[in-house]
C-alpha cells in the first residue's frame, strides 16, 4: 500500500488549530469554574480591606444576572447584599444593626448558617436558627439555605426583605417591613391594608402617611386571615387572601396596576422599592442601552404629598415652579436642600423630679396660618373644637409636637411625632401650632433670617468692591514707580557698546 505524504505547511496549520482549540477549552473551563453557584459547609471568604471595587461577589445565580457578596455602603461601610449585576442595584441587604468597616478585613463563613464577622472577630450578622447543607442564589435573586433531605428552605432572603420586593416574592403581615436605605421610612401590611410609615426614635414611633385598603377585604370579619402581597411579572402588585373558597389556594382581593399593565409587557425583571424620599416606586429593567430602570408606578404622585420633601419645619407649596419649599417661620425660601430645622431624635418628655411623672422640656412656639398636612387622615383628631382648644390639647402634652386646625370643619389634627414638612393652603382658616426644642444656653441657630442674610450679602459685596478698587489703585501706583525706577537704572548701569547705542536711539526724543 502506498503511504500518503502530508504537506508540512498543512501539518503546522493543523497543529496550531489544535493548540488554539485546547487553550480555548481550558480558558472556558476556567471561566466556568470561577462562577461559583453554590456554597458548601466549610466555605470562607474574606473581604479585601479597602477594595477599590464597590462589590465583591462570592456566589452567583446560574443565569449570571445576580450575585451575592460584600457591598460597600456609602463612603466606607460594609454590608452583605444580593446585587442585580447589569445595574449594580442591591435587591437585598443583610442590614446588620452595626455595619462593617470597608477599610478593614471582614469574613463570611458558611457552616450550617451564614455568618459575617468584622475585623475584631465580632459577629455583625448571621442567619439565626438555621441549619443548611448548601447555600444557593436562585435565578429569581432569592438567596436560599437548604437541607439535602428537605425541599423547604431552611432560610431565604425572600422572607427577610430589606427595601425591595421582586417578582413572585410574597410580602406578609409577619414579614419584616420594607425599610428605606436611610432607615427613615417603611412599608408594612395590616390585616386588610398596606401602609407607608415614618420611622422615629429607632422605630418606636411609626406614624403612617399613606394607606391602601384592599377593596374586597372584610375588616369586620374576625375569622378572615390577613392579606398578603406579591409583585406580579405582568405589571401589578396584588393583594391576596390565603385559603379562602374552601379549596385552598388564594383569592385576589385588590390590584395596584402599573403603567405597563395594559401594555401586557411581560418577560422583564421588575422590582418595587421604598425609596429614601418615602415614596413606594416600581420599576422594570429595560436594559443598559434602553434607559436602565424605567419607573412604572409610584404610590404618591405629588411631591408635596411626600412626608419630608422640604425637611423638618418646612412647608411645601404645591405647583410652585421654583422655591417650592419655605420655612414655617417665613424666614427662608428655597428649592433644594432644606435648611429650616434639625431632625429630632428624641421626644420632648423628661423625667419628673422624684414623683415619677413626665415633664416637658423647654420649647419655643411657631404659629403659622394657611398651613395643613398632607396625611391628616392618618392623624389622631378631635372634632368641634376651637383653634385655642386645639393648641391647648398639644401644648400640655410632651409627646405632641404640633397641631393643625381647620376652622371650616373645626377639626384638630395632632402630631405625636417630630414636625416634618407641612403643606401650604390658601385658606386663612387653616392654622398650625408647632413646638421647636429650645437650644441650650449659649447655643445659637446657624440659620439667618432673610433680612440679616441680605444685609450680610450686600455688605460683603461692598467690601469686595472696595478691596478690588484698592488693589487696582495700588497696582497702578506700583507699576508707575516700577517703570520710573527701571528707566533710571537703565541710564546708570554700564553695559556693552551695542546696548548703549540702542539705548541712545530709543531716547531720541530727549535730545
């Protein structure tokens, strides 16, 4: 048989292709190995102190859209989070009582439970009362701890939300509230309603400012179970009753429709978040090249109906194009960050002198006409009162910070929480009474009245003008003296012959 002889060039080419193919295979296998999709008992990961990246993932969802790991919060704090990778938005955070320090090492371990420890070995956060064999991150963004022998999760992030809900995540009356990133606002479920609350004194006082009651729920039915909510991928937030109708399952009792519900927009990733301004908003992900997160719903439409758009002791003017915010004492108008007053962290009550009764700390009073409150339906009220009686009901109560009276209806609304933003209304019958904590002796408020601020500005401009004029005049005098002195020195200092000649030719006018 005749043996074929191969072309050396072809052999070399085939060899190169084989080597390249093997390198690509190895690289692909290495890349797949780096995408960790489960954590087993004994796992340990360490945060790199002062890492430049804001997120250090340790666990990925199989679809690659979500990851769990160390997250930098603010300028230098550390937390654990599940992050939507295309947008870098944290969908869930551990939110320990004390955040870690990003500039120092931290350790995450999994040994039946997840535990985050700080640089000093102290436990910052852990999954309590759980025994898991494996930790996984599902394609829904749910972080789950499982036992091999039990299908029900031992622990899951869907049962412990932070500030955000995602599609198919149940939110119940027993769930922890959704709390905004700045810890000032929260969403809670009641038996037949959902409500937004302000958070004061570390959550000890939580007045509501927005409420939505399920249309078909029956609050008078004592045996009816409480409603629960769930974000639906078709573009709505549904409220349901469990186990009704005798056949198990669930009954839909209300729907909050989003803007895209009628468009039948499906197949997009959705979230609903309690944001730092106190609003509840829903979004869908349109892709990084199509606008990113697109707003699809907001619970409160008007800015002045939010609880704190102008800050403490501010007043919001509806419909104002500019300077929408003012101060209750009429001292300042502004459109951006509020300068009216400091946020309070404690009430006005103080222990009595040995008798056990509470006394009221010293305070100043601000009275204002043409003022109301956006969420007065959520406040305790008294009827058939006068403005004087309304004021007196608050003045002697150390837990009361303010009262708003409507002379038309004779309703008195009492605020047992620190004064936030009020709403301007062009009605002289609507008046407000507000307490302001008196500062310690020798302490002055930094904010100036408009008259003082204007006078200070004018005086500053005058001083700047005088200084500029003086500097200009002084410079001219110095420049004249300098030129005169330079001319004298030029005539007296000896130099080369050509310099003397040029000097002579330049001074012909003096001959």
